């Protein structure tokens, strides 16, 4: 059977880890903004960690489940409710009875929530990925009113709606406002005073920030040279210095090349923390070494592997 979209949200898409290997052709990766939340949601219900999920912003959609299944919600907390009265927590395994409606009442914290469905939902692949780049209506899946999302391989039946007792702990401290980065190729364009200013200032996400890039509002960063550079490769997490003296961080739907100085790159372990910031919220940068970046990512991966093992054991109780 399937999920029926009763009412779409402001921006609901099917996403996976991304469409990598095609940037040399000008095709950006897209994919989920918060990779850890995606992996946790899938792990909680026994899916492969790369199974496509539904990425939601607030206001979020209202969904009707037309068949029994298991789901998990991770990432942001949008006050999820079953049939408008049963509150459900994020990072839990949830049994859903056919005929149940899932809705979201308020944005408590975070910017993006993720739903994983046991066995996954059918999605259109392009270049081996279900990722949906916003603005490209012919690629991927963006939810619309009355849209049907068929289950791909659902094998679960339940007697009633149930929230299982165990909770998955995230390896990401979303409340921490320090975003770490490594030095970029053009960091030398900033003198010591400007580099210190970057690390000692608070930057606010501008309201124009989106899945393509986060525009920041902060002190004016003045380079020691205004010589133009050739457009060159950029990636998710690249911090660029704009002619205005403000910074922009490239996100999941980023372009593949850019001509602004690259002063740094957000470390992979802090992508999820950054992805859950809302416009108007602030954070601070901290420059770290490549060794520190690798160590942080290794610790995060170890936590997720341990979570995967624990959830496999817990699934025996479902």
C-alpha cells in the first residue's frame, strides 16, 4: 500500500545520501542536509542506512498511512502527533496502524526533520540516486497534495499504534553553537587579524539561507587583496568570502564551481549541526586541523556503528 499526502508542507522532498560522481559534469550532489539524522531514522527501523527518506521543513505535511508499517523520525522536533492526539518523540521506533494520520503541530527545535519507513518508499532514481534538488521539478520527488507514496517493501503488521521504549542517542550535540572548519585554499587572503575576527565573532543565518547556501550576517571580513580568481571546484561546506565582506557556506544543493575566495571548509562531522540551524540563529567558527577533523568524523562513525548494532538487537523485540 502507501502513504497519502493529505496536506503538503512548505518543502517536503525525498532525499538520500546524494548524487555523487557527477560534479565534473556540472551536476551537484543534493541529498539530505542532515546525514546523521537520515542514518539514525533508517537504523531505528532496520533499514539500510542509505535508504531514501522524507526530508521536511516546518510547516510540515500531514500524512495518512494506508497500511501498517514501522517509522522513525529524527533530526528536528516538530511536535509529531498520531491522529492529532498521541505525541511521539524523535529517535524512536514507532509502529503505525493502517488508517493513522501523522501531523506536526509546532517547531520546537531544529530546521529539518526526517521520516524513514520500514522497507522504504518507491522513488524515482536519476543517476543512481533518489535525491531531489530543489528547483528541478523533473528530478526526484517533491510532495504535493493528494500525492501517493507507495511502499517499496513493507513486511510489517501491527495490532495498534505503539511507540517502542528505546531511544537512540545522537552523536551530534545540536545545541552546541561551535561550527568547526579547516583552512581553505584562499585563507592566505586574510591577514592574522581578519582570521582572528572570523573565529571570535558570532555569525547569524540570513533569512535568505536555503539548501543551496547559508548566507551569513556578521562583521565585514576584508581580504588583503581583491585580485579576482578563476572559477574553481567547490563542495558542500565550502566557506566563500563575498565581495560585500560577508560569508556564505555552500550546502547540499550547491553549485559545482565558484569564483569567490574559499577561506575554509566545514568539517564533515559538523554538517548535521549546521543543517539544523534556523534563519536568525547564530553560531561561531573554530578552525581545526585536518587531523582533528578526521578524529571527529571517526568518533561519529563509531557511534553510528554501535547504534546500528544495538538497533539490530532491539528489532528482535518488535
